[in-house]
């Protein structure tokens, strides 16, 4: 029986552990927290992410927890249209899910072949003629395959690709879900999902299901929002961060100030916005008779402007799972890297185009001559992924 160690129990790590276990691998899942914790707030899954879930046999887990987010156009802070609602260039709308719901679906898919070890913070990786192994300073965990799903500051990637660093993109972002009992009633002329921006600032909101609904939508429903602002991570405590967000977006059109007013400090999740530079030369590294695979943010963290982080991680898992079905590990890892690095490079280019829309331009910080439709075109290009062998 082949063995694998998966480092990191986020979306990519859980998906990888379950996929390997369901195809006969004996899997050890290492998580640095004291238990497996679901990510907070919500998550947007584009069609490519849904296709990746389908290829892994996990798409059924979206039933009852996902809410479609049709194209709703883009407004200015005063409510005037930048891009009117119309036919999107994306083939089908994305869906929004609560991270806790998706976490539960992935946990249910782990099966009994996964040995979960919590409280293990991996600090080292062995790359020799022996089988790959990772350690926390006390214990080494050896396997045929090590899957690094330990985020943008991955200790494993630092060993395999020391030249690659996580660099800030000059933005900070916050996410939150306001549960229905606190969520404000939206005015009749406001859609349950929308997007508004000025140069450097962006606010996106979407409904997780319908208020008072017992069927369809998230079982942890509410209003999900994401705010992006220029600058570094804020050092203030959450209450101070929320006060800043309310001030920055106070003059924006409804329902943005109302959503921020209904948000509590404990709802906030602040995230850095940046990318790995340069990309690792390879996402698959042979070691002895086995090797390492980098997935998700450990391989290719990039700004969230296209909301592709989770989708790309699921694509990674789908592709890795596909190439591992037959044959030796070393050629499989080489093929995984060839397919995924080319795909990620194309999405990274689209992410940079999207970032250009948000960059402050001119003395008054206007959007300048950059067409906000660039976001839709970039999103459409980023979602063009047909399956695990398509690159």
C-alpha cells in the first residue's frame, strides 16, 4: 500500500487526503492547530473549482450548501454603474458557500484510511536518496509521497524552493459572514449580491441562501462580504479594524455601510494579499523512490482579485490525483508540475490584469482609463479549465 503525508488541513489538504485515501493510499494528515478547524467566513467557487470537485467525486457535497452568484455588474461608490449587468463572459455563475459547510463535506469524505495528527507544525523536509520525510523538530514522518498544503509560508517549500518568497501586493483584505439574525434587510432595489469599486478599494457581497429558508443555500446562512483596500495588514485589534472599514466605506451606496454596521469584530477575517515570487521552478520534487508535491498557496499563492485561490488548489488536487493513478511517482510528479505550472502561470497573468484595475491612478485616485470589464474577461480566462489533464 502506498503511503502519503499531507501537511496542512485547509481546503487543499483535506481534498488531497480524501482523494488519496479513497484510491487506496494510507494517509497521515498533519495539522499545526490543536484540532481541524474550518476556515471562517465564506468562499466563492468558480466553474473550474466546481469541475475539480466533480472530478474528485466531491461535487455532491455542494448540494444544499451552495448559492449561485449571477453577474450583477459593477458600481461606483455613489451607486452609478461602471459596468451594467449583462451577459457575463464566464460560462456559468460562480457559487458561494460557507467555509464551515465545505469543511464538513470534506471531513465526511476522508474515510477511515486517514490518520489525523493535530498539533504538529512541520519545520523541516528531507530531500535525499531516502524516502521523503518531514519533521516538527521531534518526530519525522516518512512516506512515499509528501503533499505540501501548508500555505504561502510553507516550511516545505522553503526547503524545496528557497528562492521563492511571499511578497505583498500592496493590498489588505477582510472577509466576514453576518448571520441572518443580524443581517440587515436589503432595500427592494438592491440585489442579494453585488460589487462596487473605486481605485484601490473594492467591496463584494453575496447572500448565503435566502433569509428564513430551510432548504437550499448554506446551512449557516447569512450575508457574506469581502472588502479590499490598499496598504499593508492592519495591526489594530479586530474592533479597530472594523472601525476603519466603516469609516473608509461610510459614503458608499447601500447596502455597504449597512452590512459593515451589522458586522461584529468577531466576524472579521483579515488576510494578506500577495503572491509567491518567483514561482517555484517545479511543483513536484522527486526524493528517493518518492517525492513531494506542492499544492495551493504553498505552490502559487496570488492576490485574491479573481477569487481563484481555493479553485486552483482543487485543480491541483484533481490533477495530482489523476497522474498518480498509474506508474512510478517520479514521472507522475514531473507531469503534475508540467501541467500545473503552465496553468498557474496563465492565471497569474490574469490576476495581474485584474490588479491593474484596482491600482490608484492619478491625483484623485480614479480608475483612469482601465476598463473594469477587464475583471470579467480575466475571470473568464481564469475559469477555462476543462479537467485534470487540460492544464
